């Protein structure tokens, strides 16, 4: 009796195990079908994640952390999703170009505004910004035009503009001072005669501007004819110098072309004179030949008439004269 119960219990267990195995296989098959329809792989590995520095509740994969930080930072600064959609990163436009860019951070912005504020007068004055027109508290760097107008005053924006222009001016001056071709050209020009009044080249004008920027303000103020020149006037002088040089080269080329044309025309004239002289000699020779022939014909005619007169008798001559007189008389009467 006990053996039969144990056998029945074992059989029940085996049946239940078979059912569970079939159920598990069915579930695996359904999962594989789902993975296949979605294009997923069942061999999933846990991707490395990091915590967002702006919001501890954000756990983001490492591969998309930079994009998430940029979006989360703007969200913490108060920019809406619509404002973020209108923003574009301009750095991609300057990757393969020589255009310089400047990135302003919050500390630099606040430091520039404080320096400009300390240099401004305490009281309100006409034509300049005074200290009350500058921001006293640090603000985040604006990311669009709307925030720039709202968070920064006119004095703040002017101070930031002057700072950026000054930074780029220093970089340009450092680049121009390291130009070796500029020094080589100056040395070659200094070795020439001082009496030669040649137009200044672009490199010489750049050297003058570089030396002018290095001088003290007191010395620069004395040279009014230099300090009054703007960047546009300097560029205009450079263009005029190059235009004069090109005009001089064109005039030389035109003179060379005129000389070659005059040589060709004189050579052609000499050939024409030779041809005309030869043709005139030929015509004169033919005219002389024809005149000799005509004179010979006249002489032969005279001789022939003389022989005819000699061959007639005197009575015939008298008769002929009477006929001629009678004929003239009749013509007069008519």
C-alpha cells in the first residue's frame, strides 16, 4: 500500500515537472518572438550609467551624458523646452575655418563687469556710464538674445564687448609680431636708397600699425595724423598702394606693346616704299618706251606725207588749194 502511494506521488511530481518545463519553453518562445519583432537581442548587457551633476535623481547612460548635461543645465537655468529647441551650437560653423571664437563663463563675465564698474565714475555724468548702471551681482551667461537684454544692462554689454575685442586684438598683435616675412621685407627695404619714393607695401603698413600700437598713449596722442586714422582708412591706403602698383605695371605693358607696334609699322612702311619705288621705275620705263614708239610713229607719218607731196605735180597742188578755199568759203556762207 505504501509502495503504491509513493509511486503515485512520484508520478504526480514528474507530471508537474513536465508541465512546468512545457510552460517555461512556451514563455521562452514567446519572448524570442517579441525580441525578434522588436529587433532586440536577448543577450542584453547592463550599460554603464552615471549620475547627472545638476540633478541627483537623473541616472543617465555614459554615452548620452554630455547631451543630457547641456539640456539639464539649461532647464535648471530656467530655459523652457521651446527656447532650447531654438538654440543652436555655433561652434560647428567654425571648426575648419580661421574665424576665432571666444567662450565666456560666469566668473569671467562677473570679473569683467566689476573691473568696468570700478573704472566708472561714482556720480552720473553725461556721455559715460557710471557705477550705478552696472550689475552688482553675478548672473549666468545668457544663452539667447532675450536673456541678454533682460539679465545684462547696456553698460554690462559694452564692457563685455570691449573685453572680447581686446582679447582678439592681443591675439592678432601676437600673430603679427611672429611673422618672419614681415621682418625680412623691412630689412630689404631699409637697405635701399632713402631717396627712392616708392609706394609702401602692405607689410610696411602692417609694421607701422604694429609699432603704433606698441607706443605709449602720450606719444601716440602727439601724432595726430596717425591716431586719427581708422581701420577703414588704413585699408584704403593699402588698396591705393596696390592700385598704383598695378597701374604702373599696366602702363609699362602698354608702352612695350606700343613700341612693338611702332617697330612693325616702320618695317611695313619700309617694305611699302621699296615696292612703290620698284613699281615707279617699272612704270617710268614703260612710259619712256611708249613715248619713243609714239615719236617714231609721228616721224614715219611725216616722212610718208612728205613722200606723197613730193609724188604729186604742182598743178595738183594748186587744184587742191583751190578746192580747200572753195570749201572754206561755202562754210562761211552757211
